[in-house]
C-alpha cells in the first residue's frame, strides 16, 4: 500500500478496531516525508500528529516496536531536515511491530 500505510492504520484503528485482534505481527514501511507523496500519487498531507495517532493506536492494541531500519534506496535519496534538532532524517523506514 505504498504511501498509504498511515491511512490504513488510522482507518482500521478508528473504524474496524477488532481487526487488530487477529494480528500478532505487523511489518510496514513508513514514509514520513510529505514531499515523498508526490511520487506515490497520494495527495494526503501528513503531519507529526498523524504519526502520533498511529503510534497510539498500535500501542493501545498491544503492539510494540520490535525494530526500525532506514530504507537504503529511498532513505538515502529523500531526506529532510528535522525541525526540532536540525538533523537530516530519512523519508522511509521499515518497521516491525509485535503484539505481546
């Protein structure tokens, strides 16, 4: 669901939360750079608040971040300057979540 992972997690969490009962592990690539969305055709403008909502939803359903890895190909091409500390950040991370 290239570029729509946030939309899916938010939708399932808000409208179909019982679906999470059937899921034990979740692996997804997360795109955290607005400029990346021109590539996917997704017109949704994301914000840090959207990502906090996604993390809250996953946490409330018992998921814990097991790993996070910067994607080599896109992660090195698309970067952005973090407004909080000025560091360069990657646009794309592979993440793994497990329910305990």
